[in-house]
C-alpha cells in the first residue's frame, strides 16, 4: 500500500510538473493555455510539490493572484494531512495492553 501511494505521488507530481511546463511553453508561444483550474486540480490530486517546483524553476505563475495563494493553501493542507497521517501511522502513543 505504501509503495502504491509513493508511486502515485511520483507519477502525479511528474505529470503536474509537465503540465506546468507545457503551459509555460504555450504562454511563450502565444498559444491556447491550460485553464488555471486544471493546473490547480492536478495540485489537489497530490501534485502540489510538482506544481510548486515548476512554478519556481520555470518562473511560471509566480505573481499571478489568486492562483499563487490557492496553490500555497493546497500545499499546506497536503503537508498537514501527510504529517497527521505519519503521526497516526508511526508516532502516536501506543495504548497500554
């Protein structure tokens, strides 16, 4: 189960990064762009790390509001959820037998 989750996160983050890269390429060319909603949906599905990496490395949508704030909120919520899951799975106090 953990291996599947890790594989999913790798795939969704690589895919999200690729979507941001494609959108940046289209922006430079003046072509039709991906809707911001689509990019944020990829982040919500687990691709927040890939989205933020692409945003910073590609300098794409770094000053676009409210997109930037929404992406940050998604990343914070996912980090908190991951921390809570890790605490529940590993770090929570064990009940006395």
